[in-house]
């Protein structure tokens, strides 16, 4: 009697597991996930860092691109640093970030004076938010590549 009941439960479990495999493996519940590649877009930020009083370019300024990720209420937001670069002798920087495309992406651009007075002064840090929208993207190929967007972000730094 006990074996008969167990055999019936075994058959019921096999049928349920078969349906679960069928429903999750086909297009019944959701469309199939793509296995290879990831949609991506290129976001480029470039600009010039100058002294606010003399308008001369400032070299060796660290440019940090970051993004705040909201991880939910339990963990709280985290800051992801995406790129770090220094300005050249003409005060210019150019940073290219490949990122998952979205309707609106906000990057935080922060500039820090890392060498003190060696570059002509001891400058205050400055931060700007750069917003990229889906409409900013150009040259999309129609596949995984959603295009390229460019924003110019200039900084005029004040001395401490």
C-alpha cells in the first residue's frame, strides 16, 4: 500500500517537473534570453580644465567618472568608479565609456588637483553631472551596438 502511494506521488512530481521545464524553456512565459553579446553604447566625455582667473589650461588634474547605483533599500546606493584619467599639458581630457544603454544615464564627473602647486596653483575640486539620453546616441548599427554619444564638459577651477 505504501509503495503504491509513493509511485503515484512520483508520477505526479514527474509530470509537474516536466511542465516546469517546458514552460521555462519555451516562449510560453517570457521571450527567450539571448545568450551571446550584450547591448551596449559608447558614451564619450571630453573637455578642458582651465584656471578660472587666468583662463590658462591646467595639466595633471585627475578626472574621475563615476555612477551611483541604487541597490535597494537594504543595502543603499554605491558609487561605481568607471574611469580615471589626468589632463594633458593643454588641460584636455577625453574619456570613452562603454555602458549598457538606457533612456537616461547620469555620470558624475569630478576633477581633483593631485599635484598641489606644481601645475600653477592649488585648485579646489569640482563635480558636474552629465546626463545622456537615448536621443543623444548616433551611428547605431541596429544590432547590439546602440551608438555613440559625445558631451563636452569644461571646468574652470578656482584656487584654494
